[in-house]
C-alpha cells in the first residue's frame, strides 16, 4: 500500500510534459519554422571519481528556441537576450548536432585539472515530420568534458512561439566548477539562481 501511495504522489508531482507546444501546423515547401522552449535540467550536482569530488553549479534558464529548416540546413536561434545564432546541417531523418565554442561567465578551479577549460555548446536533437514535434538536448561544458550544464528543448512546427508567461530566466553560458570541500554550501556566487523559480 505504501508503494502505491508513493507512486501516486510522484506521478502527480507535475504535468507529463514540462512544455506542451501548440498544435503543429502543416509544413511549407519553402521552409519550416519550429519554435518552443529550452530549459536547464539541473542547477547543481556533484561528480565523484576515485581521486576527487567536484561540485558543478549551473545557471537556471527557461528561454525561447527557434529552428528554421531550409532543405538540409537548420538556422537555430537560442535565447532572447542575447540571441545565440547557429547554422547547422540537418539530415533527412530530422537529426542534427553541433559543437561550437561560446563565451560566458565561467570558472573552473585549476585543481580539477581539466584538459580544456574553453566553454563549448553541444546541441543535438531530432525533428519529427509526422508529429510536428521536435526534441533535443543542450549541454554547456568546458571543452569536451563530461562535466557541464545540461538542458533540453521541445519545439513544434509552425505552431507559433510560446507565451511570454511560460518563459523564465534568459539562456546564458554560466557555470562554476570547483573541488568539493566542507565550505561548499557557503560559497557566495553573486546572484546565481541555484533554484528554479
């Protein structure tokens, strides 16, 4: 009985989808516009290895993403202030991916000993022509490291942008990567939003 109760509580914790895009309109032969919301999936986590424990803190965001498909090319606009513009290839099956260098407010403690500390944006996903829905992932990390700040997005084809009321903090490249110590909970990191509002 306890298991059933707990399952019910977790099942009712929130909507099935964190963003339900408007119904997808019919595709245009010239181009397709897919719009929706991108958001972070975590603001803080701890990575443990045999040698060290690392604390990763990420910026919170819930922002616009727009993809315009023109044949085998995808023009991506991520965020609204500022807008990050990308131009990437897209396959016939709707799959796409890219890794691009970015700039932002980032800090990595030298003791973490990452090979490359230059921030990059990983973006990949798939547009489903049958349903008119597209989904994908975003990750901002130093170099090609596993440590970073993950996010995801969901869009619909020609369905219009999401309402302003659905948006939260703007997308930004921002993370803090440090060795975990006894004072970790008391670090002062300015106005970084460690909780989603």
